[in-house]
């Protein structure tokens, strides 16, 4: 007997009948472009969006934070350099060695301002590795001066020009006229976007350099990823086998049982005690069949295997009690483990929206960004989602981590909430 088409797991329906994806008329949150995760990604976006975002300020904060250890290092070494002598170089290296550990940890911390992507695989110990040590030494001896120059030029130039009518006299002969000072202010205002791009470009380059030096060796990372991929593939293959055995075995027997009970009821007088008991047995068989089908869908939904992630997400969004809009656009099928992980992120996130958010609508958006699948589920609820208060989001993070991805949750009190999964498609 051929398989009947499967659908995705049903979501809670306590809020009313499921809303159709295409027939929803309630207003949706705007489906915005996927948020940039680094300063360099933000620079590649539209200028108006970049200048209105927090990235120029985040980049400036990243550079200014880098001045703290550099200034401390310079302050300690200034007396040594003034005195000179053969001990200057050894003392400088000794001071750098003492500052190595706290500066390395500080560098890890400040990277979040210019790069939101977590540093997976970063050594967890107190003492930094040799790559971190090299990055820290280069930063202390050289790069912090560049940070200082870029930050000073970006802040000082526009600020001085903008404030020129206040700080520069305008009356006596030989000094700037009022028109000239206000012209300087106009030039200063025009330099603000240039300064924003300059600061963000340098901060993005510095963050990319830090990420390249702080991450583990590429070969080690690749081997770990391949090993994890083999385990996930084996797990998914076993899930498919269980789903197939349940579908072709127990489910078909329950269907046959329900049909035989129905045929047997035709031979009994309507309303007789035996006919009533047979009807009850048939109803119980139907309930068991429905529960088994839900179990099969949970093990591995057939719509995902047959039609891919976009169709599966549209299907589960259509069953959501909260009006949901699905916008998943992919130009190819992804590896099975990637599609399965992304699908369960969408299912669990939509279930959480229905249970806890109090939202009136939500969106599911998925795009390929390079070699990564980025899936976002956003709602307009009251926010305050905390992974520490339950196992749902923690379980999702573990599932995504199993395929080499990351899960982030942004849920300030008052909303909105965005669950974002980034999953590599090529290991």
C-alpha cells in the first residue's frame, strides 16, 4: 500500500482554528532583511540603513575599548623607554607577558561590538593559546596606535568643524568670518557619514583579523565538523528507518483493523450492544491511528523529505494558532541534516509563540547567506523569553549545535522576540 502524504507536526490549537498562510488578513510585522552580524556585513548594506543602525556606534565602541589595554601598556612602558638602556627591551617583553592573559580575555569580550557571531571552539582556559598571544602582542605593540588615530580622526575632525562657530572667533579682521565658520560646520556634518564608514571599515577589518587568529586551526575545526556530520547523518538515517517502519508496519495494520471493525459493524443490528461496543473499538482504533501518525510526523515529516524546507515551513506555519507568514526562499535543496534542524527550529519557535508570547502575528524567514542557512522566527509578543527558564530553547540550541550551527534569541521585555538559527550547509 502506498504512503499517504504526511504533514508537519500540529501545533497547539488552544487559541482557535489554525490560520492559513495564504488567507491570513491580520497585519504582519515587516519582513526585514536578515540583520547583519558583523560590521563588514553592515557596510555592504544600503547606506541609509547602515547610517541609521547601531553599527557605527558599535564600531566606535570597539575601537575605543581597544585603547584601554594599549594605553595601560604605553603608560607602564613610558618610564622604561625614557630611561633607556639595555634593559628596555627585556622589561617591555616582561610587561607584555604579564598583561597577556587579561588583555587576551578582554579582546574576546570586546569582539562582540564588531562581530555578533560567537567564537565557537574558543579555548576555555584562563591562559591563552599561542595564536591568542600573538594577536595580543601585535595589538599592544602596533595596532592600538592605529585604533587611536582612526578614532581621533573620526571624532575630532567632524566635531571641531561642527563646533567652529562656537570655538572660533569671528569678528576681528584676519580671523574667520561668520559665513566661513558656518561653512565649516556644514563640512563637518558632511564628514559624519564618512567618519562612520571609516570607523566601521577599520573595526570590521580588526574584528575579522581577531576572529581569524582566535579561532582554532582550520584543519582541526574541519575534522571535528566532519565527525559531527557523520554522527548527525547516522542519527537522521535511523530516524528515517523508524519512520518508515512505523508507516509501513504499525500504521497499515491499524488502518486494516479500523476497516475490518467497520465491516463487522455492518453485520450487526444498528443500536445493539454488540454494535455499540464495536463502534467504541473502532473509535479507539482511529484515535490510536491518529496518535501514531502524529508520532511519525514528529520522527521525520514526509513533507520535508518530499518537497523540501520551504514547503515544510509553509505547512507548519499554516497550522499555527497565531497568524504566521512563511518567507523561506532557497534556490536548491539542502543537506538532509540541515533541513531537519531548520524545520524543528521553526516548529519549536512557532509552538513557543503560540504558548508563551501573547503575539498577534509572527513571521518565519529563511535565506541562504553564502554557505550558511539563516532562519529567523520573529513575533510581536511581549518578549522576555529566557532559555534558562525552560528546556525548549536549550534543546533547540543543542540540536542546531549538533549540525555545527548557532542559535541566538533576542527577546527584550516588551518585545519583539527573534529566534535566529545559522546553520552551515557545507562542512
